[in-house]
C-alpha cells in the first residue's frame, strides 16, 4: 500500500499478537530496538480487548521522571483503542493518540497494568470479560429498543 493511511480507511492487518508477544516487543524497544507497525497495531487491538481491565488512571506514577500522569483509553472503530494522556498536573492533554504516538514509557506502563490485572492464560478472566461485554451489548440493544418505542409513543 502506498501513501498515507487515514483513520477512515478500512484496513485489515494481522493483529493476532498476544499480550506476551507485545510485552516482549516493548521490553526489546526499551533496550533500543525499534517497534514494527504490526506491534503498534497489535497494541491498539489489545488495549481495545482489555479496555474493561485498564480503562483510566489519575495522577499515577509511571517512572521517577513521570509522576502524576493521568490517562484514559477511548474505544474506537475497527476494534482499537486510542490513548489520551497528560504527563503531570500542569501539562497539556494529548488526546486520542495512536500507540506509535505515545511515549514508550507510557505504553509499557499500560501493558504492565494489564499484565498484573489479567494474568496471561487466565481463561476465567477471558470468559468473564466476554460475558460482561455480551451483557453490555444486550443492555445497549434493549435501551435503544425502549428509546425507540418511547419516541414513537406506542405507534407501530
């Protein structure tokens, strides 16, 4: 593919990397290796997958140089999450950044939080997350149905 890829472009890529693979790549990158586009794609997909596990943080410490960091994930289309963050209380908010637009220390910190809260291979957690997502989808569907019925005022 030549040229720029816009967020509105429909693009399919192999983003089946596991949490373990992404964590290993991030560790290599912290030692000077460069990250591929596929790892960044996988990171955004995993952030979307674990959105309910790690959603936001307020004034958290990531490193000695980065204390008081606030951040939150935003759910986006194409099953990816973007990151909004503020590096300290007086700093500017950087909104809806792709994985390759955030500092490596932040990306590593987010994945460490996911790693701690959802152990790799924890089938029960995977099933729970899936059930919660299904319940949420059902609730939204029923809420939309009730809203439509209310707006129509009983007309059919």
